[in-house]
């Protein structure tokens, strides 16, 4: 199960105890915000796309939406989200629990500028009822991101 992979991943850094699991779903920004009792904008949602036959993840703030012109300028292609089956197969996590941790080899992770306004954010941990609170520095460190991008709208 993906959450077990993520817990094992964080255990390598002595952080497995920071992974939170809920009795309720946290599969959407709204549900995660309710489960965590925080503002929806602080949920770090991880979106999965296909770029040149390659799976990528973009972690954005909960209130941000992909801006198609910015996305195309950044990746030289139209935004094409992975299907739920593709996400599970290519990334290693099911939709609702997709996160940038313990992903399959070859998946490239980007962090969106919309996250930089927060001290801490809450990404999922591989299941539809989990999250971890991380500082932006920790998110950078543990996500294995390759670059910050500016591909969202609706948040500034």
C-alpha cells in the first residue's frame, strides 16, 4: 500500500511519526482542510500530468488552479492530467493520496510558487486519509523536486 511506502520513506529520516492518518477522507482539498482543521489554501495538492510520455507531479497550494498558458510556456505542451489508472501505475499513488514522496522512479516533481507564501503546508502521504505537516524547506528536501515553477492562477 502506498501509505506504507511513504511511512517507510519518512522513517529513513526519523519522521514516520509525523504522518497523520484520519478516520475521515482527506482525498480533496476541502476534506483535507476539514480533517486537519486548517485553511484549504495550506493543503499542498499534488497534481499528476503527462509531459512527453513522462509522468510529472506539480505540488500546488490548495487554492491554486493550473493556468493553461503558463503551463504551456513552462512545459511546451498542453496540460494533460493523468487518469486515475495512469496515476497509480506511473506515479505509484492513487488519486486522492497522490504525493511527491516515495514515487516511482522516473517521476519528476515540481513545486509551484503558490506554496511559498506559507511557513508550513500539508501534503498527502499516499492514501486518501493521510497528511504530513512540512515546512517549505522540508517539502523541498523530501519531495526530491527539480525546480520551482509558476504555472498556477487564482491564489495571489
